[in-house]
C-alpha cells in the first residue's frame, strides 16, 4: 500500500500568467506556462508542486485542490465512496504524465488522486 503523500496542489486563477508571476515574485517558485492546456505548473522548493487552474464552474475563485498519490485510483475512489464520498471525475488519463480522479469528501471538499505514468 502506498503512503499517500500530497503530490500536487491546484490553485484557481483568473489569469494564470498574472498568477504565475505573482507566486514567482512572492515565493520564488519556478512557473512554467502551458498555454496549449490553459494551465501553468509551479515548483515550490522542497514541497509538492502544483498548478494554476483557470477559474470556472468546477474551479471557482478561492478553491484549492490537493492531489494525493495512490497506486490504484479506482480502488481509492471506491473506498472513498464507501466512506461517504462522491466521485466527481473517474480515472482519467493526463497524456504523457499519468492518471487522476477526483471526489467530494463527505463535507463537500474536492480532493484529487493521482498516479504518475512511471509508477
């Protein structure tokens, strides 16, 4: 069984380029813009990295989503459901990176699960 560390954090942003510059200037994070995906990634020193998501219906302003590593996304989503969660996104491929899924915990918080392609 994996240890389930937090591996990725997504922050909603009205403007990913401005948000990337803000966090780079504030914390010195390395930010990579990915305009083809309307997304930006950041590396936050020794902590988990993450991304800047456009504000939208599923990612409202003020939302932050953590992604937890798992070696079996389907089993994790099934277990989460058995504990009162609701699956929001089933196992979905991120080309050349891995797979993710998302659920709402019993309180309504959105949590992501992730498996890297090289696992």
